[in-house]
C-alpha cells in the first residue's frame, strides 16, 4: 500500500526503517531467552534508542529522521499509526498471521516514534502498564 504522505510505499518505508535499526540489531547477542523473544529481549529498547538517536541527529536519508522534520512531521506519524492499526485489524480479521505480525511490528514502530515525538519513552509506557496490571 502506498504511503499517504507521499514518502514511498510501505515496503520502501519498511526497508528504510529496517536499515535505521540495523545498527542496534548488529550489537545484539543472539543467545538465551533474548534470541527467542523472551522477557530479557532488548529489541524494543534498542529500537527506541535508535529512534531517539535519529530524532537527535536527523541523518539525511533516514525515514525515521524524516518523521521528526517538516518533511513529514506529526500529522504523517498520526496518519501512519492509524493506517497501521487498520492494516493490523484487517490482517487479524482475515486470519493472515504473517501479515498480522508484520503490521503489528509497523504499528509498534510508529507508536514508538509518536512517543519519542511527544518526549515520552518506554519507561513511561512501562509505568503505565504496571499501574494498570
């Protein structure tokens, strides 16, 4: 599906977003529970750190960095959260489990960008979840 902000297709944006987090992935040891997505898996922390880095440094050619500039900005992020939420719902409704996983990852990524944009972080999210559960 095409990016409604004119920034390329989802596949192009996903490729760019994946390259934005490649550095964090390269530093991650593939051992123990972390290798299987267990409780000690730092992938969300690494992803959020990469998002924060792109926000601070604004490297040219970075899809993530473009979300923090006037090139795309807050409205584009809000649109992407809505788009990815809708695509996640449709994948679930269609029982397309691979697509559900893929769209969920896109949704989480854009939610993390939105949190960073609003100067919130994973600790804020964790605290809220702890308070609720």
